[in-house]
């Protein structure tokens, strides 16, 4: 049986996304207030119904309502009346809440080693020289068998590098104290933004994002990202890129399944690529392209499609374009470029359509069963079956209390790693230095004792000895004088 996700209605017929084509990624765009969040909610529900676990980032705090059934509303009734029967049923969906700050969901952590030097350098906004030093820190840690789990591990590793820079130079290159100091200062800034809670153990397992309920529905994991976006947008981007790379590295190749094994929705997607170095951008483009073969669908949500690199846009099959407004020549140019990306007939004026769409309407393009893009169509987006808007604090607490993840990540684990091992080395070195100093002091004391016990030469002489020495010196001087006079006399004769 073909699994499909209803999106909405267009000209009296249903617009659906095929589950078979859903690992080929997608894009939801539009101006603020045009309905992007509701479209995201509708797609998340659709994936859950066909058995695909979902991960979404909640940047406005609106998506927690997925856990509760929807309510009656005139707009919901209007939309349902305007489209074919879609089997609409008010219901809540199985939901897990996550939060890097551990306030509105289960804790989310990863280790410094798992994040890696490339992502960490981008997160810290390091220059090339500082990035090289960071790579050296990771290399030395690997060679020395030192685990980099949390921020104190990395700080200890950097401090050790600076102290041993001279000995490490021949193997790992120049490690300047200035570069180490700059990285340490960046870590302090990151720590003030709350990132210290993100690094540590137990690290999040991607398997916990791929859960099903007893009915076979995919569980929807919601990351509370409102505070994260506000206080540390670069950490938000780093986490999403890390998650994508972890999925790529750990999941097996499965080709094109009947439905994705996981669907990811990244809101405020432009932050993933803002200020990114070319080396990291190339890796992300590669991961987005290849993670499809792992059965993972990635859906970017942003205001303007032009916010994403062209190389990424070219890989996004499903397109849901909500209304945009043209206030400047640049706006009109962007809308023209977006309209040209939708397949259609000669009579289709998508540029005008995009600027005239109402709230809850979108220009939608889906793939057919052969993987070919269909014609772009103006579509009325179906209403969500779950609650539009957030849960109350009490409702959220009840969902978390029933969660299968309850207690799994709550306790922070601080096992022996680089910080502890380097402290042990420093203590051992200090003990050896103290032992050596004590041995040297003991040897010096023995020498002093031996010198004190030996008989001392006499320092004074008797009057007779003094008279004899004086007479000897006089005789010597007299004899010497005669020899010189004799020699000179013979030469002058």
C-alpha cells in the first residue's frame, strides 16, 4: 500500500506527498505570518501517521501543541469544506520534548570529541591559525588516549599544549600561547551562553529520536529552541549540523524506503549556513546529498529560499512556498528567481501568484511516483489535527512525566577523561619534582657534613717559620738579580 501525506487541496483535488519520495528532502518558505509553522505541523503529523519518526525544532514555542487534539475553529471548518475528504480526525500525537538547557524537555548533550574540531572551530569563530591549534589539541588527545568529553577537558588540554609547546612543535607544528589564549577566551564566551550544559555525558543517542508508539505511529521529537535561537544561534546551528552528520555516519544504507526512517525539520534554516567557512559548507552539502540513501528526509524552513546555498536548494524535491511581499527591487528579483524554480506551463504566472497568496495558502510542488517534479499548484493547506499553539506548563510536565526517556539523561555523568588524567599527570610530575629536590637537598647536606668532619689545614704560622720563609724569598731575589745582571753583562760585552 502506498503511503502518502496529504498536504492540502488544489482545484478540488488532493495534493499529497508520496512517502516513497519523502527522503528526497524539502523546503517550506514564506514571509512571517503566512502559515509556515502550520504547514510544518501538518507535515510532521503526516509523517508520524505513516510510521516515520520526526524531529522538529520549535523556535517560537508553538509546536508543543502536537501532543494534544485540535479544537473546533471556524477556519478549520472552512478549510475542510474547501477540499476533498482527507479523513480528518482531531487527535494528539506521541511526542517527546528535548531542551539543551534541560528546562522544557529532556537534556540534550554531546561530547566535545563527537562534535569534532571542524564544527567546534566554526562555533567558536576561530581564524585559520587558531583552528590549526584546535586540530592539534584533538590530535594530541587521540595520540595520548585522552577523552575530550566536556569543556573542562578541552580547557585542560589547551593548557597542557601551551605548557608543552616546545616539545610538541616537531610533531604537531607551532602552538603559540596567543592562539591558545584566544581559544580559551572564546570558550568562556560560549560558556556564558549556556553551552557548557550541551557538552558532556550521557550523550544523546540518535536511536532515541527514532521511536514508535504501540500503534506504529512515529514519535515526534520537539527541541525547545526559543531560548537557544535567542542566546546562541551558532550553537543552534552547530547542534543541527552535528545531528545530521551523526545520522549520516551511524545509519546504514537502505536506498529509497516506502517511507523515511526519520524526517528532520530545521526551522530558521538560514542560521545553518550564515557565516560558514567554505570547507564546512562543502561537507554539509555532501551530507545533505548522501543522507538520502540512509532513508532520512531533511526539510528546511526559512523565510526566503535565497537564504540557502544554491547547491542545497538543488537537492530539495518538495517545495511549499507561502506568500512573499515585494517592497524593494531586490525583493522582486528574489521572487522572480523563486518562481522560476517551480515547473509549470507557459500561462502560469508564479511570480504574481506568490505575492497574492493568502494566509494558509501556498504554491506547492511534489514529486510523482517516478521522481519527476509535478507542476506547481496553488494549494490550500489542510488544517492540523493537533492543537495549534503551545501546551500549558502543566500539560508539558504531564507529557514529560509519561515519557519513556524520563530519567535516562537527567543525571550528568563525569567520568575520567582529559581533565582528570592531566591533573593526575601534573600531580605525579609535582611529586617527582619534590622528590628530586628533596634528594638534591639531602645530598648537599651530606657533602656539608663530610666537609665539616675533615681536619682543617692550619691557618697560622710560627715566628720561626715566618723568618725562614722571608730569608728564602730574599736569597731567591738576590740570586735572580745576579743571574740577570750576569746574562745582560755577557751580552753587552
